[in-house]
């Protein structure tokens, strides 16, 4: 198997990477009081030393009291910034590049969770899933505050010397709560049809651009599936997907990170393209694909069965040689093997270790 296509440089006007391998953002909850410490720093450095082209950090929460569901999830404001500065410096010293994933968990946060347990969670319409209202809808003033919070975090990313930033707009978290009609029944500018439901995310990106300019790369991660409904779809066909993507692309998103559970699955009938392939075709912008790379089981099955065996990546190579998408995010395989890119590049695949659920209980 010729893996050269994975190790082609990625050249974008705003971001140059030595290869096409991205570390997927994975929540680890090893930051005491929300502050990334030396263990977190070293965890990312090992992946930089292992030749990951771009590290996307675990979700790190914006300066909003309802943003986090755990005191051990890293924050991206206040005293936590000193910890992130050390991470950036160390990753760069190891030859790596890194971007924070800016996160607000939205309605997924249960009552009493996080560093501010008395603060109410937030949701565009107060809806946890279709037919289940659990909160009051956000007011327009509260939405404005959230946009400011995302923008503030983005400014922090630039000031700390990160190489890019990613907005978490997937998996049923806050931005995705606005995207999905199942959780957004608003009748103002932030709700309605599919295009109107993109307004919150587009407003965030526009606000970020107004503060940091046009030269810093902004990535948006989105998904069709939700934690509340793994079969959910924002777009039922390519035409709907194009309508969804247009305002986001125009707002200033540079790269789309298209979250799927299995990268090899076609997104729509009649084509073998996965979600990242369709997004690249429809927007003309680079895309990141993801989903069970190098493993036999997707992540939910892994938690149920305890492990995922090593699998080949021939299908991945075929798709990347066809330029279906530009970058590939690797998750659990990189947890088990910080040097996964090196082992793939040198052909030492016999040294790749199986991912086991127990590996989630420590940083290594």
C-alpha cells in the first residue's frame, strides 16, 4: 500500500501543513479546574512528535457560564490561557501545528453540571430533542452575548499563537442546536428554514472576522447526526446541503470539518461521495473527513464492546488519491498510538496497537 498521498503537504493561503493527517478533537477531561496542565501539554506534544500535521484540541469552552458540563473540561479564557500558551509553545517546539476547538455544549449540559452548577443551560428554543422542551428559549440579548463570547475566544486563539481555530458546530451542541430543526423552532432571524437556522453560526464567524481579520484560518465542524438522534440529517440531499453551506461559506469559513461516524459511508444515494466529499464539491473549499480511521468499530460500538481492532486504510488512500477530501482526522487510533502517522509512513503497521476503552482513563 502506497501511503504517499497522506504525506503530501497541504497548502492553503492561510495554512500550510506538512501532511494530510489531523488529530481529531476528543474530549478527555484531564484539566484540573478547567486549566490544561503539563500532562495535557505533553499529551499534545507526543502527537506533534508523532508527525500529526495539525492537532485539533479537545473542545475548550468559551467564556460563558453555561458552556461547560465538567470542571475538568479545559476552558479557553481567564487563567486557563496560561496553560494553553504552554501547550502552543511546546507543540511548536516539537515541529507541530495546533488549533483550539472552541466549544459550548448547549442543551446537552444537564442541570447542576460544570463549574457553575446553579447556572441554567441554554438552547435556541429550550428544546432538548423534538417534542421535549426543557428550558426557556434564548433571548436575542443572550444570543448577542454568546456571539461576543465566541469572538473573545477566537481573539485569544490568535493572541496565543495558535495556527488556526475550529468552531464546534456538530453533535447536538450549541451551534448545532441552532442548525437542527429538531432543536430550533424560533420564528425570528435565528430560526425558520434551513438557511435561517445557519444565522447564529454565520453571525459568529462574521463577528470573529471583524475582530481578527481575514488572514487567520477558521474551521467549522458540523455533522448530520446528533447525540439526540444518530439518524438525524440537516440536509436530505445535495441541493439542501448546498443551501445550508452557502451562508456559512460566505461568512468566512475557510475549511469545513465534516463529522461522520464512518468515513467510507456514502452521504446520499446515487454517489459514493462521503459528506466531506460533497461539501468540497459544493463549496470549492477544503474539507476534513473523519470517522473510524484505522479501526474496525465506530466509537459507540467501541464503548459498548470495549475495544476496536486495527483495520487497514486502503479505502482511505483510494479516496484521498481521488481528492475526494483534503485532510483526514484520526481519533482513537491516535489515542492508542501517538506515533500513528510515523508508523503508517514507514510501513511499520505491525506495531500499531489496538484501541481499548481503558485508554480513555489516562493521558499518554
